[in-house]
C-alpha cells in the first residue's frame, strides 16, 4: 500500500529518541538486497537549503542517479546547521550504508523538524542497526516507515497506483508547506518498473509540477522539501512509458491531496481553478495569488463566498485581467459574471459553502490558459498551531 | 493638523447615509475659492481598478494635473460595478463641482468599502450641498474630513510637516491594505507650496515608494488605493525643493505608520529591515516576503523569536542568499549569526518580544542593498475580522 508495494523494496520505522515525545522518528526505505537502483529526486527551491538536501543531491550526482536506500528522520530538520549539519547528514548515510551493505553515496537522506538545531547523532547511531535489521516487506514495513516521518500530520499518507505490468507506491508527510514546529514536505516513491535515472527524473519532475508544486497551504517553501523516486526494475521496462508517467503523477497527486486534507487547522479544502487566462503560466500565477491570500482564506473559513476578494487578488497577480470579462463560480453557482455581482440564491450558496470540499473557478475570459491549485482556509487553529515553536 | 493646515484649503465630513450605522461617510477637501490648483495622484496597481480610480486618473489627464476638490466616500468601494460605477463616480464629481464652482473634471473622487455594490446615489445627491456648504478651515474641517473616510480603522489618521516657508498636511484611512468589509487605503495631502503638477507627481511618487508602498499588513493590494496631493501655491515656490520632498515623505511615512499601528487585530507592529543584499530591489523583495509570511506573522503574535522561519522566507524570496553569511537580530539581540543559532539570554529576549513595537533586522552579508518594511502580526482577531463581510 505504499513504498513496499513495488517488488524489490523493504522498509521500517522506529522511535530512536530524536522526538522527546517518544513517537517514531527514524524511517528507512531500501532495496531488498542492498544493491543500488535507478533513483531520481526533486528538491526545494529554497536557498536556505538544509544539509540533507545538499547531501542527497551530491550523492545522486556522484552515483549518476543510483541509490540503495533512503533514510529519513522527523523531529529535527538539520537545517541552518552549517558544517556540523553536513557532517551529520553524511554520517547518517554512512551508518545506514554499513548495515545495508552499500556505499555511503548510495544512501539518500531527508530530515524534517525544527530549523537551527543539530541532530542527536547518538540517538541515530544507536537506532540505525535496529532500523535496518527490522526491515519488513509489504505492507508492515511501509506503514512503519510512513508513520516515522510524520510531524504535525494527524494522519499517515500513503498511496499506490498500478499500471500495465508495474506498480508505483509512495509515502509522504507534510501538514503545511513549512509546518510550525516541524518543517517540510517529504515524499518517497518506489516502483518496480525498470527506468533509467534520466527519464526517471523527467517523469518525477512532471508529476511534482502538477501535484506537490500545485498546492499551497500557507505559501511557504520549506528548506528541506524533497521527493525521491526509486525504481528497482524487477518488473522490467514499462511496456507503456506514458502509463508509467500517469501512475507516478497519480501517486504524487494523491499524496498532495492527502496533505492539503490534513493541513494545519483547516476546516475547508479548496480546489481552485483559473481558466481563460492568456497562458497556463498566467493562470498559475493568478491561482497561486488567490490561494495565498490571507483575506480569501479567511472568507472561506467564514463560509463567505464574497468574490470581490478573489477578483482583487487576480487583479494584483501581475497577469492580464479585464474586469468585465471575469466570471467566478462556487461549484456550479455563478457569483460574478461580466465583472459584477450575479444574482444567486443565498440559501443554496450557503448550503454549498457549508461543505468541507469547495470547488472555486475563476474564468478570465481572455484565452486558453488554465491552472489548478489545491489549498485550504486560514483559521483560528492555524494561528494557534503557529504562534510558537514549542 | 491635517489637510487644512496648509493655506488655501477647507474641508468637511458628514454622514449622508451610505453607512447603515449612521457614521460619517462623505468627505471633502477643496480650495477655499473653488479655483483649481496643481494636483498629483498615485494609484493602486490592481487591474480590477475601481470606478473612482478610473475617473480621477481621467480627470487629472484632462486638466493636465489641476484640481479644485477631492470628494471621498466610505462604506462602498464602487468597485466591480461596471458602467454604472463609472457613471456614478462622474455624477459625484459633477454634484460637487456644481456646489464648489469648478468644472466636474476639476473634482477628484475616492471610494472605500465593499466591492461589487453600487453607490447609494440618492444619499450622495442629498448630502453634497450640506457637505460643501459646511466646509471649515483648520482644524475643524480637517478633523471632520478625516473621520468621514474611516472604515474598520479604530483611530483617525492625520499628519503635518512644516518646512522652510511651507506646510504639508495629510489625512488617510486604512487598517489593512485591503480591509475586510471596507476595502482600501486612501490618503489626501495638501500643501501651500507652489509646485507644478509634473514635479509634484515626482515628489509624491518618491514619498509613496518609501511609505505606503513599504508597508504590508496582509500582502493584499486594494482595487481603490489612491494618494492625492494638492498644492495651493499660496506660500510660493519652496526655497528648498529637497526640503519639500522630505516634508511630503515625512507626512506619508507618518500616515503609513499610523495605519500599521491600527492594523486589523494586530498586537505587534514590526519594523523589518533587510541589509546586506546585493541590491535595494533584492532587499525589498526579501523584506516583503518575510512581512507577508503567515508563519512569521504567527510567530510574532506568539512572541516567539524563532529565526528559522525568517531565514526560510528569505531563502525562497527569489533573491541571492548565502546561508552562512546570514545574521538576524531582534532589536540589538543577535539570534542567528553565520547562518546558525546564536546564544542569547532567553529572559532578555522574552522581555524584548513582549513589546508592541519590534525591530527585526536580517543582514544577508552580500552587498549594500537595503530596504525597510512596516508590518504587523497575524492574530486570532484578524481571522475574526475577516471571516465574513458583514
């Protein structure tokens, strides 16, 4: 049901003592036999790049896109930790490599948690042998691994897609693009399809663009965001490469949707579509501006369909907009047409706004550009969760 | 103490019935004798431009930068109102012109309030004669005018600066860049200095860039934002043109500071300075990204000096950043140096964070670029105020 659904992979998750709560905090996905397989990764664009991101990127470059294991910890981001942080990330890989039976460069590493604090390497050193020795196959290993990467998440996030002759499975964590105490969005996907590192990276990039990069909880980009895809090849080359891309995209979108559905303090999940823009890029810029608007997000929390705020955000998104061509819909209910308020049955609209999942569409009436963003509302609970770091 | 401090101007404010509450909602600033004087304006960049913005811009172009009066209403933005909105804005100007004794094109107009609703023109038609007839000199006229433009503001916002041989005075409204029920930031300044429309516009643009455009309550840009400066010339040409620019900038910055200090639901006002950027533009982009971050704003509300969020926002602001050169200070307290957490006395830091006014400085260590943004925290009260439009 997740990273062990595809043949060739085992996984595990344990509590090694990084989190004071005693919750699981150390996670591993590896090949069954410790041999490296094709690997691809997509990272945060944040320039305050965390040590594990630097290390994983360097390892993939050194091996030409091959890895035998991914080790992940929650409870500490190992970000803004300078030289010590890089040394610790390398040490984590070396510890795992020694137990798995591969080289340190064939291990990738991810961390999520507070920025500005160094890892408890004693806890990790003590935990790695148990972590590696206890690796399990589908489904137990995948579930343990998925639980050990969670931070403020309230639910485990796993997904599987099956294509003709192959399987793609994945796990993820993330309750905000950059969560409060515990930062970051992480995802690890595996497949049994045989795909070389180059095309594997292309498939992953395209899938991420339409999933993880098309959601916005709070407009923040973490220092640690990482998505990794390992391909064991046990099922041979996919007969239908396009179907493989679709399956990877499906797993990424499913995991992204689970994240927004678990967003901190949310009461609404909103699928916001901008159509009729001059280009897809302009549609994307407009959708993102609306999705990141504190005012719009507060409206949704209050179940208020006030479209003036959406129009105002589109108008300041740096994209072409002609007010009298704008149409805004909640579900099928047209709340604005030709740039002015449209008559709508207040009771029907109120009933629509009462739902947890909302579909909002803004049509600019200018062209064929189109984009979709998954987002959520801004609530008292979000403020509560983010007032402090402890 | 405001728009009537400079010789040559009178003002008034009344309740004409636009606001259901019965609060003052119609405001006027005009020359004493109804003759047009040099005028300059700076408008919102929002493409959902409101009717009064379109009208004021057209009037200034038609007259070559001369105006005899500014009429302003609160309680309705006259935005997203199509052809009807433009006709109403023109009608407001014509009504005032008829009473003041100038042409309709010599009247400028501003509106602030809900988007998507048309003006109550009957109320305005009935109110204008009383508004014009009751105009008063300093200080009463200015105070009445300043009160009649307020919406969610909790305090009147007025300012005066005196230079060698001239006076600059102003009034403003705005409690969010785009407030909840009642939108918009508006400001009207007057001076007795004799300055032609061209140079007057240059002085105003520069002053706005460093004041109203250097604050961010919620990152939203209203459809109606307008800043107008009228110059009666009764004091003659300023002997020191640079001093005139300084005085206009001083009034704009004072009014902007009053706005942030009255921001919706705020508990903290934060002056955020980014230094050491490669350029002023990069410093500005970085400061704005931090000031608009929900996560950072929640930290401030929680009196948490967690610098990791500030660093993460700077890292994703699209500007050059080298983690190990970053220094972050709260007041004089260094919380991060060389990109890692710096030791700081927790009790001293807690006492600093307990204040209403916070000074936050992020030095990127890369160059001479520098920018400052005035902002505030994100609170439960902000969410409360913005959950609905009624």
